[in-house]
C-alpha cells in the first residue's frame, strides 16, 4: 500500500525528486527501496514516491506517525527489518528532540548492509527547489578535485570576516571522504549533498557560528547572522561558548556535554554544493554551502577510522570563508580557487 499516492504535491518538487532518484541514488527497476517519511515531509514523500514508481522499483512506504509515537525513542523494529532486505533507502524526516539514537539505528543497518542511503533529515520544499536542483555531477567533480588536495595536506586553516580563526591538524590514520550527492553503497550521504569531510586529529581556535547550528536546535534558532554563537576550541574540545541569545548558549552547551565526547570535534568538513550560495536557516542545506563546518560529537568512525564514539552529533556553520590546505589557498570569501 502506498500512503502517499493520494497526496497532492507541488509540481515544483518534481525536478529535485527526479534528481534524488535518478542522479543521486541511480535507482534501478530491480532494486527494493525503503522510503521513510513523516507528517512534516508528506508532500516531499509523495514526490519521491512518484519518481520511484516511475523508475519501476518496488517500494516499501513507511509513514512514521502511522506506526510509532514521536519523538522516537528507537526506530520501530518493523522498519529496521524491512531495511535489511533493501538495496536503497531514503529517510525524509524533520527530527524532534532526542531522536538521534533512532537515526543511528537506521545508519547501522545501512552501513552493515551497504545500502545506498539518502539521509534527508530536515528536508523542506525550499531545499527541494534549491539545493536538490544542483548539478550533482559538477558538484562531484569539484569534490574529487578538493579531495585530492585535502588527502595530502597536514593542516587546514580557515578564517571569516566574523572572526573565525581555526586550525585543524589532520590525523593520517583517518580517512577523508566525499558525500557529493552521488551516493554509493560504500558511504551513505545527506541530500542535498556536497561536502568533503574527515575526523580531524586536533582543532584549535575560534569558530564564529553566524550561519546555523544543527540537529533539532536548527529549527528552533534558525539563521544566526544577527546573533552569532562564538565557540572556543582547544585540544579538539569545546572550552567556551558565547552568544547574546543566552537560551541558545545554554542549550548548545548542554547538548555538547551530554556524554564524555559530546564536546569533542568529530567532523571537519568543507561544503562543495556550488548550487547554493547563502544560509537559509536549515542545516541540511546550509552545511553544503562552500565553506567550513565542524561538528561536535560522533565522528562516524565506521567511515573515517576514528576509534572513539559519542551518542550526539551537532554541526555548526559559518559564512564567507577563506581556506588554506597547508600553504595553498583553496577558497577566498566563499569562492573556490580549485
């Protein structure tokens, strides 16, 4: 049964949905697909479902609110069991507080079964009409060029007009990866895609978050251009956080002290989606803007090789970066030089 076939959707969602199914995931007619959607994304789910049906693929549809109470304490066993036999999966959901564990249950199956998985957490109609319309073959070409540089470098330095001055030293034992929007069975990816990333060896300096913060805090606080959050990082740990919005400051600090590694920088990334230009207040697209973002918490060690873990993961995004890989400048005021 397809719960989305009776849902009307904006025809402007179709180009982004077509891109997701045919370019990013390259769904074939013989492949089983698991599509997981919530109430907030029902119209997007209908557009994705329509494209999957047109591709001829057998699809199992899951409407979260029809099978479990939100916020999720854990992913329903029926969904995880269904996922075990799929070659492709899509998770298009707006997260609620404390649902990261349930999403990790999804990615555990995805990693183990080598499923081509599109993680569309916080997807909106605006993103479907913007970031999801990018030329992902062009984004992938740029990501490959940048990856060739970052994999050889020992250090990345980044600055912004807002006051970011941060240095990330690389660990040669940790892998750099790309999630450019072209998704393979080796690495699941967010959609919209467009980044190269790793777990850093050590990060030091100041990061001014004048873009957005991640997870459920993103929907709550939105674009931080007028109320930036300033973070001081030392020895790869968050030492201080300042913001004129004290509620954000306090909530971010609590989030990044959930467990012993929640304050540890687990991700250092450079956005490569040249189809998006500025912050819209949504982490899913904003972290793909050309520039640097970092994340505190889980390093996704299954992919990077990092040998530590955290139960949390929260990204922070800035604006208008200058970036150097060792002595080579690769970005000036948010524009690539490679």
